[in-house]
C-alpha cells in the first residue's frame, strides 16, 4: 500500500504567513524519497505558492513531482504538470449554497463582524479586507488581511489573552442557526481568523483524494476549535497523526516518519 503524508502549512511547515525555510525544505525533500506528500491548508492557492515555492523553484529542494497542493481544506487539488501547477479538482461554496443563501451568508458575516468590533471596541488593529472567498470556504479575519506583521502580532496577543475568537465562534454558530445556515461549519483559521465551509468540507475532505493510501497527517491546531482537529482525531485512531508546535518540531516528526516508512512491510 502506498503512503501519503499530509502537512498543514501555517504553524507546521512555516511560521504563520512566513515562507518555508531551507531546513524544513530539505527535510521534506528527504521524506519525498519514501512517500508522496501533500500540503493541506485552509488558505487559498496564492498563499501556498507564496510561502512554499522553494519546494519547486529550487533544484536542490525540488519535489514538484511528489507533492500535491490541497488548498481550501483539500476541496481544491493541484499537481505539477509541464512545469506549472494545474488544477485537477475543485468545489465551490457558492454553488453549494446557491445565490440567495450565499448572499445571506455574506450579510450574516458582515453584520457579525460589525457587532464583534463593538463588543471588543478598540481592542485590536483594523486594516481592511475582512471577508475572503476561497472557492470552497469563506474566511473572516477580524483584524483584516491587509494586516502587517505588527498588526497580526497585536491581534494574536489579544486573542491569546482573551480567547475572543473562541467566544465569538459560538455567537457565529448561533447566527447560522437563526438564518437557516445550519449546514455550515466554522473553525478557527490559523492565528487570526475564522473559516466557514459546508459540514464535511473540513480537512478530512483531503483524504478522499487518497482512498487507496495509508494516510498520515501532521498539524499544529489539533484541539478545540482548531482547523486541524477533525483530520488529526480521525487519523490518530490509527496512530497516523502527529501534533507539532512549529517547523522545528515538524522536522523531528519527519525524521521519525522516515524511520517508520523504512520499517513498513507494505512500503
């Protein structure tokens, strides 16, 4: 049986919103000699290309032929063909909801964000670009996607102190129930945002691309409302999931995985 090792991106392969460094690129290159690899993230393709390009742009780290990019929780899939990334699969939350219900969702999120700012007035920076459509999911970032590093750090510090996102998740779920959006789920996206998507379109969706493989996962947000929790808990039942604390820990996990794969009778 073939293996596939799926990695979360922010907080696992990279520091949040930062580029992958050479040490973990080398570790992934070594792992790719033993198994196929996937990057599954709630972010869109543009962020993956921005943060992980060393894995296909630099010959010494090249693993383009052994890696699949799985943005938007794996509801989009890209493989390396003819020296470029080509989409081989896609799902759309707009098509799932339909025109009127999608419009309702946008109105609910806009109103929710406004009320959140009133509840936590002057508590964190506001930078613009708060709601992002990423094909199969919608991302709501309270401080805004235009945030500079200092803005992000200020929000993260505030969130860690108050757990405001954990508090607000339940309020947002209630808004969905009131407005007939019960078939949507919400999790904490990365360090600064909320991810909204149809129930079942969490990171476990990525596993549907690998039904004939032994599936492994490495991620950092594996508890509470973290967006790695669903896939982590599913694969942890077979001892095939690992929780990391950042890229340095991920390198250790990769080294351990190589030993496991080398000793696997099915490999």
